[in-house]
C-alpha cells in the first residue's frame, strides 16, 4: 500500500498513525497538494489527501474510509474502535468532535494562507473561529475527565483523531487556539505524542513516516 500526503495534514497523519497501530506495511509518499500539484494529480485527479493506493491499485480517499478498509486487513491487530455499544457511541462522538476541529482549523488556515487580507471575509472567519473554539472546549472537558485514554485503556482511533487535530491547531492556528487555553487537552496530547506511532509520524511538513511497521 501507498499513503500519499503530507504529515502536517491531520487527516493524512491520522491515517498514518492508524496504519502503524494496525501494524500494516505501507510506503509513505509525502507529496504536497500545493508544491507538487502535478505529481499529486497524476496519482489522484481529485487532489485529495490522504490518498491510499491499495495493493491492487485501487485509489481510496477520505481518512475514515481508508482506516475502515485498513482494519479489514488486520483482523488480529489491536482494535481501533470499541465493540460495546456505549463505548462505540462515545468513540463516534469524539471522532466527530475532533474531525470538526480539523475542518474548522483547516478552513481558518486556508482562508488566511490562500486569500489576500483584503479578500478575507471576517464574518466567515469569526464563525469558523467560534466553531473551532467550541469543539476544542468540548474536547478539553473530555480530556479533563481521563487520566489515560479517552475511550478505553488502550489507544483507539478517537485518541488518534483528537491528538492529531490538536497538533494541527498548534502548528497553524495557535494564535486562535493557544494550548494554554486547553491545559487538560494539551497534557493528554503530550501523552499521545510520546507514543512510538506518533513519533514515527510527526506533525511536520515534508517529513516521511519513519518506518512502515512499528511495535506497540
């Protein structure tokens, strides 16, 4: 398998860490949607990251669908989603919150990066900031209630999604969402970032995943 995309994308990084957690071999190609647009278009004309190229050449997009597919390839690996209905519901809620944080952080970052200041729409930015702050506030309350991981005693997809989302905010929109405003979430994410899989796929532009298979 090949994973296409940059690790400073929370969606690409989410997939990379999940694949490492599932102990699935893959090749990571850090191709940028901006700097290497022609190269990316040749792989996926949709220009969507992450892109996964399966062993048979099938091209998949959307981080959640890619991870769901990956789990079918590793039936004996540690599960990323709990089976019990109540725990699964909590996992879905946390994933939804973190993915919304991703979406709003990306929108704020792109609005400021891609539009000249005179064309930025402040009412839209204010709305996005409010949504981002609301999502982070809810995740802060969740993190304050745990001493370990959010859903289970082991790291699950919800943990990966939350931690990668927070890392992205600190990389690109920390002025909107400073870590000091979310102390419990920041402490929780530091625990996650210390894990082998997170260190192998750091939230950095242009970095390649350190190894295709990592131990727990």
